[in-house]
C-alpha cells in the first residue's frame, strides 16, 4: 500500500493526518492475517515464548486485541471496510465459540473457568462488538450470537484479580445490556465494578491500580478508559458527569508525560502497550472532557504512534514486538505473550472522531514539554514531572508509586521502585546495577532494595519520601528540580557507623543522539564519579554506562546530596555548575541555581521540607 503523504501545514510537528492513522491500522491488521487459525478463531502470533496462560490463551489474545483495532478502524469509517476486516472477525467469532474449551479444535477459545486471561480478552471482544454492532453483531446468525453471549457471560462475575480487572466485567456488561442479554445481571456488574474502583480513586484525576499505590499508564488505558467510554456509549449522562471530570483532571497531568519526540515516560508495567498511552487523550476529545485543544490532542497522539512505528516497534513482518522500540526481554512481564502488544489498539480510539472533527482538521499545537520548562507534582501520587523545552525531554521523579512486587522476595520492580524515569533512557535491568537508585551496600557490594516508598510531601519543585532499606534503618529522600538540574538529597537514619552508600544517576548510551547523563557529588560522597557498566535499556541494544558516587555514614544521622542531570542539549555545562549548594547544621541546604533562583530545604524535617 502506498504511504499517505505528509502534511506539514496541518501537522507541523508530525506530518501525520487521519489518513496515516487509517493506513497504520490497516497495515497492522493485514500483517496478522497469515497467523490466523484455519477458520479464524484465533490469531497465533510467533514470539520468543508463550505467556504464562499458554498458547491457546495467547491465540485468543491475538484475536481479541486485533479485533478491537479492526472495530475502531471500521466504526471510525462508519462501516466502510475495503479490506474486509470485519468479515474475518465474524468468521472467527463463530469458530472460536463453536466448541470452546476443547483441545482438539485449533480455533476453539479457552473458557474463562479454565483460563483467567480469557476474562481480560472478553473485554476487547465485547467492546469491539459494541462499536461495530450495526455492521457485525446484528448480521450474525442467532446461533452464533447465542454462543458468543454464552462465552462472554462468565465475565459478569466478580473479578478474580483485585485491580483494573474489575473493569473487564463492566465492559462486557455494557455490551450485553446493549444486546438485550442478561440486562439485570449486567447492570449489577456495572454497579459492582464501579464501586470497587471507587476505593482506589485518590483525587485530582488519579487512581491507584489496586490497593498498593500503583500509579502507572493503567490510569490512561484502563481506569479512566473503560468507565468513561462505557458512559459515552451508553449515553449515560449521570455516569459521564461523574467520571468525565476525573478524566479531564488526569489529562492535565498526563499530557506532561510526553516527550517532544512523542514518547510517553516508560514507568510502571505493561510498557509493551506503547501508544495505548494515547487512548485517554483521544477519549477526552471524544467525550468533551479534556483540557487539551483538538490540535494538541492530535499532536500528542500522532507523535506517540509515529515515535514507536519509526523506531522499530514492528518487525519486518509488520508485527508488534514485545518491547518498547524493538524487542526487549527485561521489559516483558510473564503474563504477556506474542499477542499482548496489541492492547496498543486502544491508541486508535481517535478514529471514532469523524474526519471533519477539529481533532483532525485543526493544526497541531505543541506539547507542554515543548513550550516551557516545567516542574509539576502529580496530584496525590508522590510523582513529580520535570520537563525542559530546550530538548523536549521529560523526567518523572518517583516518591510515592509502588507495586505489589516492590520490596517483595524478588526485590524491587524496576518499573515502580526507581527514584526517576525519563523518556530517553532506562531503567536498567538486573543483574546490572539499578539506575537512579540510592542504596546501602553490604560487605560484598550488594545493594539494598528500595522497597515501598512512603510519600511524605510534594511541592511546586520537589517531592519527598521515605523507605526502609534494612530493619531499623530509615532513609528520607528529597528531589528538588530546576530547569534540567536535579538535587537529590538522602538523610540516612540509624545506619551502623561506616555503612557504605551509593547513589546512581541516569543510564545512558554513547554516540550521536544519546542523552548526556551527569552526576556531581555535593555532600557526603567522595569526589570520584564511577561509570558503572550497565546493559541495554528499552531504548535499544547499545550498552549503557550509569554514573555513581559513593560515601559512608558518619553517626546516626548522615546526609548525602548530589546534583544530577539528564539532557538532550549538545555540549551541556557540567552538573557542578548547575547550582551552588551549601549545607548548614547537618540537614539544612541552601541552593542557588545557575539563574540566580534560590531554594531552601531541610532534609528529613517537617513540611515543607
């Protein structure tokens, strides 16, 4: 297929138009066709390994997630389907539900009673059916409709996983209500699901994904997406009035997480979903609950999609890979299989907007990261965004996001436990040293884990948290940002005298286009900056170096401070020149930044720290 021409008049930042989105959707859908089972019930994509749910479940996943992409593509075209996408999925619906749960049928779907992952995929199937009802569901024969509804029905039960999974039942319920099946039970499922996630809404547009302070992109591609889209499709004004303003508030923060190059900040889990992070901005425009202009929404979304497709997100066969740019095994959770990356289909939600909508016809507008240097705390999360307009780079400082795995027997989860994340590097992966980490070191050099972070405070330019790396030892950590500069301060309480400590900075590759990582000891560390060998990150196969400084505790209260920088600017000034930092009384710091601005903080003291 010929590639649509760029339009730099309409889209000065990306060159992309609606035609590029339609073209990208078609290419992704056509690429998976050779991997369909004999009658199309599954799409068994190749990959390095199956998910922990097994190959049959993975084949259902390949079907369900690409079906959602086909639904968005065809629904957005008001039923026009020149490539015959829906006919293939209609055949697959019939084949997959003819004898579900059987082992001998290569098209058969697994039952939810046998494979929990089928609950996840039921949501994509139900949403796709809801979006394409006039062109697909209403044209299926009665027997197929009955079988599909029977297969979907178990998703109405309470969720077996206590996080965003509750919203899969809600999504299935919404479709069954529209289809006139199980309406009373479906209504109860909607109410129960919304009541459960209500306990995790912490205000200012932010949900925790469960009861463990897990803040990540699931806010965008699940916790806001499903309730608001359900309310919109159901025409439920009361629900939309409740959940729409939350989406609006979230997008005010979410838009700051996108780099000028288009990348969202890679933090949290399931990062193989890539441009699904654009789903919530499209949804805000679709429902009218957004602080973003139409041109800014398209610039964000097109920038994100193009960022990944231009950097190897698809392999030579046109298949989405298990990684960020290309494949990157450390990024992949055990629950993910070859079909998992196609949750990125949610990022095509903008196709539901008609071609004459201002989101497609207004000129693109710059992202927040392109307009000004910003320091922005993100509501109740303990996260602090730092952006710089000179290079368009985004950094996210973490003083409050955790995950159920953080601090567990397997150690820190690299997607949640780092002190900082950025759009152009890291995180490093075990067994390499952790980037952006403060650790006490054992006699053999083993670094302590951070474990769960206890958020203490945030301010316009700072965030503060505490953690317990060892029994009886507490570390109170503060990050203060200004321009591209970061001042990282740690107060170590009650560690044994002479305990070695290490602060690491940003992992960075060498060569053209790579960001520059800088680290300068200010207080408590020795003068030498080591360059630790660390392997490739999600950015690509090039090995990286991570700067580190070392020190030892002196007394029951020990202060450590360092200046840190990650920048895309050419030939940046050394980190030592970014600020003059003076320490008084052991815990008070006076900071004069390079532009003359002054900051004060007391490490481990009372708010405002």
